[in-house]
C-alpha cells in the first residue's frame, strides 16, 4: 500500500494538497443495494408508496449528496462536478440496485462523490419505505470503477 498522505508532519489529519497535480478527466462509479421484501419492491415499482415516487426522489437525493460530498466527508476537496448519473435495477425479487457515475475534470478523483451518491439514494429508499418495512438491508456499498488521475484506472473484479 502506498504511503498515506492525509497526515501533516505532526501526525495530524490534513486535507491533501493537490496544487501540483495535473488536471485530468476523472470518472468514478459506485454501487449499493437495498434488500427488502418482494412486496416492498413491487410497491416501489408500481408507484404504490404513499410518500411518492421512490426512485425519482432517491435519484435527486443521490445527485444532491454527490454535489455536497465535501460537506459530509471532512478531508474531501470540493469539486466542480461535470456529470452525475444514477440508475436503478432490480433482481425481480427482493433487491433494488443503485449505481452512480460521477464525472469531473480536476486534480483529484470523484470516488467519494459516487459512493456518497449511492449511499444517500439507498438511505432515501429506506426512508420512503420504512413505514411498510423496517428490516430492509442496505449494502454492500462499493466502488466499481474509477478512471483518470496518476494512479490510473480501477475496475472491481467480477
């Protein structure tokens, strides 16, 4: 593992200085899931949740969260995001999958923004459906791809 760079010479946390890094196109994709009862998933897909369109609200929540990641995660740099896409898929039974792809042109990556987006979207699904089911399971949440930057590309092995 490479040397950690989030510590100053006193051993205290710091935000990494990216001043000398090159500006490059950067992309990251993350995935999370919400496991629930078959009936809950059907209610979501059929628009039967009383709070509204679960996936539409979760999509907006994920986009908003990605844009504000640096306010949630103390050492994250505020980034000018150039694109955020959130998609939903399900297994036809009891799992709703959430994927986010985030893009920027900058000096640091957008992995945290993608992870924050799917986390907020999953929490929003839970919030909107908790009256129907309290024992939903969120996760795993993981980075599935990143591109750009000096460390190069990463893709989660299947």
